[in-house]
C-alpha cells in the first residue's frame, strides 16, 4: 500500500515538473523573442517614432510614449508579450504599476472576447467595459500615486 502512494506521488511530481518545464519553455519563447525584437528596435528610429506619436496620449497615464508598445502587445497578443516588451524599458515603480493595472483589465482582448462571445456576452460591451476600466484606472492611478 505504501509503495502505491509513493508511486502516485512520484508520478504526479514527474508530470507536474514536465508540464511546468513545457510551459516555461513555451512562455520563454514569447518573452525572449519580444525582448530581443524591442531591444533591436531601440537602435532604429522606430521606437522614437512610436514614442513621439503616442506621447501626448500616454502622458494622460503618466507613461512615456514607448509604453504604448507594451499596452498594444498586451491587448492584442497577451501578457507575456507585454512582459517581454516592458522589460526593455526603464520605468519608475509608479509607471510599472499603472501598466500592470491597465493590462489587468484589458489584456488579450481578442482571445478573451471570443470566449465571452461563446458564453453569450455582448462582444462590444466586453471590449468597451475592459478598455474603459483600463483607461480610467490609468488616469486615476496617475493622479493618486
């Protein structure tokens, strides 16, 4: 009887470790790829162009223009892409907090909107609610922190 329990625990630990390593490898591919792409783009005029274009809008949240890339990646792709992008930026704790809270409301919009549609929730309503919450939280946190 004791041997059977140990085998079950051993199998569970092996499967958990295997699953954890597979997930880590999968997420690392996304994060590292985005990190290298954004780092490369920093040496081109692209980041400066994006920064200048979005600075007026991002100032509402107390964020630099480059942070718009993080928000776009987080909303369009997923949080892991945003994590790879944000790790290339030099931000304050306040700015990291604002980005994190905004993306907590509005990450992975396309994928999660499809899920909402499948369960019968209004797609437009979900997108508007999530984006409104993200924008309001960014503005409020910029004023309060």
